[in-house]
């Protein structure tokens, strides 16, 4: 695996984890903890976006 493949897999895994965290925040926790899970999930999306932007440049 080269660097671009590793970044692609990291992006995919971060998107999946972000979706799981947003799902937990939306459906499992109804109080303030749900907002925390959802915001961390959005943070995972932001990091995945950076990983995707780095493909081909590293």
C-alpha cells in the first residue's frame, strides 16, 4: 500500500466512525451527551476531509 491508499482508507474509516457517532448522538442519547457525540462526529468529518485533501500531495 502506498501513501495515497493509506489516506483513502483512513478517510473511509473516519467517515464511518463519524456517521456512527452522529447516529449515537441522534438516536441513543437524548440529553446533552447527544450533542457532544454529534459534534465529535462532525469533527471526524472535518479530519476526514483534510485526509482526502492530502491525497496526491504527500
